[in-house]
C-alpha cells in the first residue's frame, strides 16, 4: 500500500471516529432511543442480492448483513459476501468474505457510510475450454466511503473505494452505486 493511500485511510478513520464520538455525546442528552431497551429491538437485518446474466456471462451474489442502531444517528454492523462470476470460455471466479459498516444519519434523509470489506477471490482461467490454464487466488481489501438518500429502511446512493488499485482491485472502478435495504 502506498504512503498516500495509508494517509487517506487514516484520515477517513479519523473522520469516522469524530462522527461516532459526537453522536454518542448527542445521545447522552436524550432519555432513550425510541424507548427501546432490548438489544434485539435495535438490530436490523438486510443486505443485497445480485444477478447478472448475459451473452456468456454470469454474475450471482448474495450479501446478507445486520446492523445495530446505537442511537437515532449511528448504526454499526457486519455483513457477509458470496459471489460467483463466470465468463464463458474465459474464467470462473468465486468470491467470499465479510465487511464491517458504520452508518451515520445526520438528518433522516441523508446516510453517510464507511465500509471495510475483505474478500477472498479464487479465479480459474480456462485454456482451450478443457482445464484451468492457471489460477489467481488473492485477498482484496476495500474501504468504501459513501453517501445516499434514505427513505425508511431503503437507501440509494454511491460509494467510493479509497484503496482502489486498478491492477489488483476486484471491481472495474472505484466508484460504485448501491441500494441498501434493512428491515
């Protein structure tokens, strides 16, 4: 990782830490968060499903997650990611891993997010459609900072991978739109 990327990561975590500390201070002024006292009443489940099928291409992904609403402004959580990508006569790839997420809602309609994702990528490249010509297995780390419009349990927005490396990253771009759903 380059010195400039490390600096960006530390600055990002510092901003997130400031937001968390300030929201905890605000939470101390309120009597309770929606009069909830039970841990499980503050937990929400959700995630995402993905399916892309085209001319010789398949992309299937399942990304369950859960968040804990610390207060009206901050939620923290974790997620899992499983995926299968294939391009006919070229490669088959399995992706699996997890992520940690922090969501901050400074106003009800705006959701800011920071998500640290660590996934394992196992890819077999084909030679003459008979057997794997070679395999590429590696860990991919991403730190996404994002923002979105929130309406109830649904948020639509975009996120940016501050650790993006076009030669090693799993995705083709550092910028990625998202739809986040929690029940």
